[in-house]
C-alpha cells in the first residue's frame, strides 16, 4: 500500500513539474504582473506579491496595466464586482490558468490579496508563523501550475483571533486573512456597548428609570443594563446610533449589546413580562434590537447572547439585519461541545438561535485566561467545534485564544485557528505538523509527542478543561508527578535537539514556560521543604521569561515579574512563625458553600492561595464572617494579620473592615484593633494583607476576627446589586 502511494505522489509531482508557467528563470524575470493600478486592493496584492518574489528570488517582476497586450508568463490580478454570478464570495478568490497565463480573480473585500498570499504559501513555499517569523525559500526559478481552476471562499465572513502578532506585524493579519472589529463596526462599537451608547455616568442620576431594576430598585451603572421597554431609552439610543453611523461613513454594522455583568438585566414589570413570555432575558433584547433594525433597515445591528441572555427567545425572531453574538464562555473544553454537559447546554442554545436566525457571530474561548502560561491542550476539539458553528448558521467568528506572547502554544494556536477560520475542513493534523517542523526545526517531533501525551492524559483524567483553571486543577491528572517528569525529559530532549540554533532554542524555552509555571504552582500547594530548589526554579522561570519578552501572566494584567516576587514573599517559608500555625478554628459566622470545604484547616495551615481560588481560600458571600482561633494556651500576642483576595472578575471584593478581639476564656473579648479597608477598583488580581496591632502585648488564648462585608456589589461592578464575596486564606497571630 505504502509503495503504491509513493508512486502515485511522485507521478503527480512529475506531471505538474512539466506543465508549468515560468515567471522567474535563472534569476531573471520571465513573467509580468498585470494589474488595474487604480484598483486599491488589486494594487496592494501586486505590491505584496512583488516584494515577496524579490525576497525569494532577488527579482522584481515588471508591473503593467490591464490595457497591455497579454503575453506568456503574465500573472493577472483582477477583481470582479458581481458576487453571485462569479461564485466567488466576499474575500474569496479564484485561480485560473491556461498554458501561458495565470489569473487571480478576487471579488468584494480582499480576495485578490488573499489569492496572492495563498499562491505564495502553496506554490512558492513561504510560511508565516508569527510576527517576524516568516520563512522564505531562496530560489532561482519560480513556476505556476498550468490549466487549473481553483476557487476558495472563506468558511466565515468575519474572522478574528487574538494573536499577539497582529499588533506588531501588518502582513501577519493579511497573511492569515483576519479582520479586526474596528475595520467593520462603526466607531469600533463591537461588544458591551450599552454604557458607551447611553452612559450611566451621564444619565444615571437624572434618569435612573433608564436603567435596570435589580433587587428592588433601579441601579444605574457601567455593568448594569438598560430598561429596554422604556420608550425614551429607545429614542435616545436611536439618535446616538444615527450620529455614530453619520460620523463613520462606509460602516454598516454596529453593536448594541449588554454591558459585561451577569444577571444585571432589568426586571421591572414591563421587561419581566416580555422576558417571561419569551422564556429568556434575550426576549426584551430582541424586541429592542428589532425596533432599531426596522428603523435603520440598511444597517446591521449586532447584540450579545451572553451569560443571562444566552438562551434564545421562544416567540420573537430577530430581523435579518440583527446579528446574534453568541458566547460559549461557560463551556468546558476537554472534549467538543456535543460531548459534555456544559457543551450540550450551549449546543441547545445555539441550535435554538440557528432556528430563528442565519446571522450569528460566535465568540469562542480557547486559552486559560487566569493563567496564560499554563498547559491548555484543546487542539483536538477546535475543528469539531468550528464545524458545529458553521453548521448552525454562524457566519462571523471570534476565536478568543488569548494569543499573548508566552501563552501556551500561542503561535501555533493562532496559526491553526486562522487556518480553520478560513477553511473549517482543512487537515488540522497536517497544519500542526507543518507548523511544528517550520517553527521548532529538529525539536518538532518531541514537541508533537509532548502535545499528544498531554492531550491523552487530559482525556484519561476525566478532569474538565476550563478557561479559568490553574495547573493545580490538573495536579492529579495531566500534570501528575509522573507526567511532569516525562514532560521535563521531553523538553530536555527538545532543547538538546536545537541547542546550536539560538532562535529555535528560545522557541522551545518559551513553550517550556508553561511546564515551569505548572511546577511552581503545584509546589506551593504543600509545605515547601526544599526552598533553595524552588528559588532556583523561580529564578530560571523569571530569567527566561525576561529574555523572551514574556510579560503577561493573565488577562488581569498581572505580570510574571510580580508573580515571582509574590511567590518569594508568600510561598517560601519565612523565619517568622505565626502563633496560630495549625491552631483550631471555629466559625461563629461560617463561610459559604462551596468555599467552606477546607475551612477547618485552611486559615492556619501556612499555605497561601493563588489567583484561582480552588485551593487555600475560604469565602463568604454578602454577609459578615467571624472566626475564632484557639491558640491552645494563653500566649502573649501583639498583632493579627489576615490575607484577602481581590479579584473583581469573580465578584471577590475586599471587605469593608476587619476587627480583631482577644480573650483568655472565650467568653469576654476585648478589642485589639479595627481596620477600615478602602475600596479598590483595579482589575489586577491582588493579595491584600490586612493587620491590626495592639499598643502593648496582650495575654490571649482566643482570637476573634470579625470581617464586615460590603454587602452587595457596588454600581461600578459587574455584579451590581448582587452579593459580593470576600475570601481569606490565612490568619496569622504574632
Ligand atoms: Zn425594564
């Protein structure tokens, strides 16, 4: 079988090699580029083509106008305006050749440009892996195939990723046929736009009735929503939308979409009536959007189906010029959407929307947002999920893969996702292998093996893969001690394979950061015995990240430098020991489920939690907390400190105050001190140490710590009107 296959391949190759149109031979131009120089896109395509042909061969082709007599070797760039008749859709292109000329035909959009980059990749062997990571063959001859007709149309009309390369390399975006919201959405209004369109800061005080009624009152705020049944809101929004379109001629789509807050929709009588009838808060949203879409029939309106509004309405159908931006943020990603409960629930919603709309934008998530630098083996589900989107009338797609530098397989992830956005049926394994070979050189087979072992281990572990996991989530699964040893060996081998090439070696280092980070995170979940070893590993992690220019740890702007500093400060055992170490605790005001499970030990075990609160943290929701620590015997104390988590995205806010009391008999308590805690609106995750100090030493056996909650999330927060959490992971008594 194998022999026959090889014979067939070589036969085809030979035939193709014989029948070709030469455009460069012996280092000299034998072809020309024929282009309508007044057509901006075609001219841009011609310029890209010629500049890259120069890089490959050192030759520049003559560029002539379309009125010139066509000659053998001509490469003709053209765009057609009639979309349907040509069979070429927006951004699509066609290659047509006879025995002497080669034509690239584009249509509306960037078709001729995408035809050129496809030609460069498929026929001339140019590969674009990441910003400034493009490989060119050096050739004396360039040929194109004769007598072909090949049409390519994109799988999705709008294709967006988050590759870091987009920010610094304009050709990268073109090469991967990606778009950015500001290119199509008027005024860059593309998501979470309610507060931009009708600011709560401007109208909240004078017209609270324009905003959501939540928990008994109107609560205007940047994360609150609109009262969608208020006619004055509709008129104000219409006028604003009209002015945005006027200020942005040439743009036809705008997003009118809920702010980023969960369950903050309006529940006034009128809104509630619609939403109950429609079986989902998306009901009142679609009523509002349809009214806008009817008032501006030549424009398109995008709106979110996200968190509370993800389920489709039962009766009303969005008008064709209403675009539904559907988000699968709550899904686990170890298997595709049809294979686990979270995915099935999303599928039900997506299928529901597909029944009433064929204008759907899916916002999908494909990286760990709390820990960019952390293994996230989801390559095996990407294609299946994208095919499901395509099947369900999705025509616009944003794959939020958090493509920051140093993120898990950031370059590969961006590359594969871009290929799929263009052609959902591409051969993903061959795309991955081709990327690895080009990007990691001799280390490619080992890296591929690493990916496969980790993927198998994830599936075998039955632990879900979530976009807010930590490595600790998987410490008994795909990151267990045996597998971590295996990954270390594989990376040692990968480094050895490319040690002579500093560029490739750095790429391997960069991928290894995920495993180094996982080791450090897992190490701090038990008492650190070999502190020197951990210091060494921390320093290697920090230094390599610095050399590689990897700075971001997560989507909340925490940096690797700060992480390393905090690790030394928080997790390496210090000489100063707490009198409360391993003391018994009682809870007059107990914590809340599910963050009460480890409460009996966590506050005095000496272990501090990380940004993701699946270990070490104890949490209270919307009410005060109270802890009594029994030191076992009367001791002399002078200060009490506690460690709190600040993580706005998870509704974990700092409490209002902390008061500490001392007692010798657990009956009569005297106040040691009270600390008021300032509000903090910054998005970074923080660990905040709050302490009280006595004026002089006090004798005490029992320490009572009373923490006063802020109650409900404030108006500026995503959870406005709902209980705020506060989290503690340790209390120290000195
Ligand atoms: Zn309302």
